[in-house]
C-alpha cells in the first residue's frame, strides 16, 4: 500500500539512539526520501558545511534517491526560529538562492529539490511573483521542484492569486516529488498549513490538474492529530484516483 | 568556492523579523495574544496587507506559531512540570526561559536544554502561587520535577554507547580510576512521589489534567533511570546504593569509597558501615551488568 516514506532529516541528524533504532527498522522495509526543515538556504550565510555533511551522511545511510528542503529562511544572526519564513521575491535573491541550492546539490551528491512555502505575508519589496521566483531558482541552480500543491493553494488564498496560474509556470520535467496535505483556517481567516486533517477538495482538484501535466511521486503529509492508519491510507488512495 | 553572504537589506529584514518573533505573547487578557503594536517599524513597512488582514496581522500568524510550537515542544519535554503547575503558568515559565535563551541551532530538541537550571536560577525562594484549584506548590518540588523531566529527556536523547566492560588489568587500575557514567543513565532523587506522578502525566499526554503533588515522602527516594534499547525504565535504589553511585560519578573509585565509609563512621550506623565492603562489591558488579558505566578513566 505504501510505496515509500519521507523522513524529516533533522529528526535523524542528531546522535539520539531511539530515532536511529526506528529509522533502521523503517529503512529495511521502505524506500526513504529526506525532507529537511533546517537548511536555512536564505539565511545570512550559505548553509553550514557541517550541517550538509550530516544530511549527506543520512542520505547515504538510507540510500535516499533525492533530498529536499524549503525555499525560505529559518534563522538569522545566531537565532533559529524553527519555522519556514518568507522573503521578498526579487531577482537578487533568485541568484543567491540558486548559487546556494547548487552548492547543496553538489554536497549531498544526489538530486536536490526545493519546496514552495505556505506563506502568510508578502513584502513590499517583491518585484516577482512567487512562481517566477521559484522557477528562477530551480532553473538557475540546476536543482528541482519539490512541489507542494497544498502550499500553492494556501498561499493563493492568503494572497489572492490564481493557483492555476502558479501551476502553469512549473516545469514538470524538473519536479522530483509532490506533497499534498490538509490545512486549517485561523479565526482571522488566514489559511494555515497544519498537516492535521484530510486534504481539501480544492487541493485535490489542483493536484488532479498537476498530475494531468505529469504524474509524479506523491507524498501525503499528515503529522499532527494523526488519525488511525486506515484513515490515512484511505486519504492516500484518493491521490491514486486523482492521478489516474 | 566561497558563496556571498546575504545583502544588507535582507540581513536587516531578517533581524527585524526575528525580533518580532521573539517578543513574548501578551497575557494581559487571560489568553496568549500577539500584540502587534511593538513590531519593528521597518518590518511593518515591508509587510503587505492582503485580503481582509493588515500586514501586522499577517506577521502575527508567524509570531503565534513561533511561540506555540515552542510551548508544545517544552510541554512534551517537561510533562511532569507542565502538569504540576498547569499549562498557563508553565507557558509563562517557558516564555521567560526562551526570552533569556532563544533557540540557536537546527536541532529543535535542544531548545529545552537548560530549562531546569534556568528555573533553579530564577525562581524566587518561595512557594509558587498557582491558580486556586491547584494551591501553592513548593519551589523544591517544582525544581525536582523539572530535573526529573530533564533527565528523561537527556537519557532519551543520549547516543548509543557501548557499556563499560572491565578489561584484563582493570582490577588493578580500578581504585585510582574514575568511572564515567553512561549518558543513557541518570540518578533521580525525589522528596515527593514525582516519578509515579510523571508516569501518570505521560499516560495522559493529550490532556492538561492537573496532578496533585501529595504529601512529602518520609525519606528521599532514589531511582536509576536507564535506557534499554529504546525504552526508558526505573530501578529503585536503596539509600546507600544511591549515595555510592553519586560519589562514584564525582570521585575516583577509592576516594568515593573512602568518603562513603567516612559518612557512616560515628553516625551510629556501625552495622551498615561494616556491610559497606560487601555492598560496594555487589553494587559495582551489578552496575556494570546494568550498563551504568561508559568507561574507566585513569589519570596517567
């Protein structure tokens, strides 16, 4: 029923023995891909070689066909905010992110995918749309899309753009993997990427449109308020229906 | 090849964003709220309004996420402490801690490191006044609870360590050597039945059910916390075993034994003193079997 699993890289980069024990059991049974949340590609300085060494080691350890992280920043000036934070979409940062992404891909020795954010704020300084920025980074870096369809939808609702237009700008020959997930609505109306419930119908429809462009490996993210496995599998089965 | 650092304007924007995130949430209304009035002006000037919300309200989504993610993390790492004081008060303690010690590395599990010590350094030397339904909590009980929670966290997060197995020749070196405690082991002491309370707190992980501290124990109790595979377990220690273990972690073996014997000399516990050599022999052997030690260090 499950073709492969994705692990959050940072959960296994440390020395704690119990996570490694569980990882060893899982990797015996399933192919694994790595998905990071701590790369900080648009932090003040290029990613730390020591951090990349750990990711590369983990990728080798589980024989991951590719690794991914987010097109965002997560900390600055010595502080780590442990969140995926947005930045202005400007050509200057396309260049910066692309150089750093190319460095990551070389360092880990396998395809590297960048995921689009769910975002809740945009900046006056931006001169590009998010999809122009994203496409520019992928194209210039020689890296790949780790395309989160739910995030496209969430950001489109929060910022008032067309998710279909976003999708149309994606070069699907460079999409490594697709994410789908559930989201929630804050009392103030903001849609937040919570991964804690079934995928919304509008996201399934967007996903169906993406799969009609080109079927790609798909991962259902459900990592909070996790229901019984049978419910998760039922949800996952819908992905096969929408991509058929 | 050296890649360039970020442009100055991005460094400034990220610094302002970080300052906004690290502002504690307001507690003035009886609920945790993001007060946008004190957000850095240079950040507010950049945050665009969107459908139905101002730029400041959009930034507040991140502000709340920052704090609630960390509150949840520390509630998980300190389940006993959180339930003894209640989540409202616990979150305040966490907020004070994180303002003084914000997270700095990629490993979010390390964000709680130092919390128990912080409480010990900053809590006033009085009982903690909690909400009326809970009553006051002795400071010493809260600190014991936090140290027990921290020990569980540290033992869980410890790397895989090969337990010390005496080699040929170690018997001769043992007296002057110092046994190194395995990072997957901790000595816990309690003056209230905190370990049992923690077991119940973890069993009710998803609720904020309050715990009643109960009366102080007639005598302090000690436990050995250890990890067997991926499971954590407790082993009750009798007082002399606990004291011996404590001394062995601080002193070379011979010095530890001498101190233990001195503590029993003239204390009216002559029978116990006479039993010490046998106790030491059996406890050392048992502790090795249990994997308490990670090595023997002998100064050259």
